[in-house]
C-alpha cells in the first residue's frame, strides 16, 4: 500500500468519485509524531455535516437571467461607477453586516477546558460534547493562544 499526502481539492474530488480518502486528525494541540494523530476517513468526518455557500448580493445580481433585468439597468451602472470614483458617497454607506449562522451549536468552552485539564483525550471530549475532535482541538488551541497573549502582558 502506498500512502501519499494530497491537497484538499484532490481529496474532495476523490471522495466525490467514491474513493476512500484517509485523514490524519490531531488529537493533541501540537502533534509531533504519528501517535499524536487519529486516522479517520473523510466520509466519517463529513457524515452528518451540512454545507452552505454564501452568495454575495453582487454575485446574485450577476447570475440572474438577462431577460429578468430591465433595460434601464445599464444606465444606473454608469452612475454607480461615478459615485465610487469620488469615494465620498461610499464612506456614507456603512457596510452591511454579514449574516451569521442561526443554527450554530453553542459550545460550553469551560466544560471543554475542564475535561481537558482532567486528563480527557480530545476524542473523549468530542464524544462527550457531541462534537468533532477537530472542533475540540480548535477550541483548545484558541484557548491556549488566548492564555499565551494574557501571559505576555
């Protein structure tokens, strides 16, 4: 058996074609050897996940069929370009906030930290909290970075 590291695009393409793609997921904050990783398949990691694509308003307008657009649209477009050249009008319009995911799971970060301090593995914490091990790893890394910044002050 030959194992070779591949890019994420290639991994997703192989997965799409029905081939098994292996993933080494860290189980410790700073993995140094193979024992610090858990072998999973991409299928297992992605199982139960939902995927979304955020479509920006500009992109949405570009993809609408041409027949639905009124003929006057080309006229205001030239006006918009003039406005953006001055820059004054763009400063008056605040950028609209990006919509946040409404179904985002609330994670008890204190519990994650407490379980880790109690000696639990990331996999055990993930199972207990019903999270992916990578999510647990990410939160613990963020907490460590925050502690390092606090300790430097």
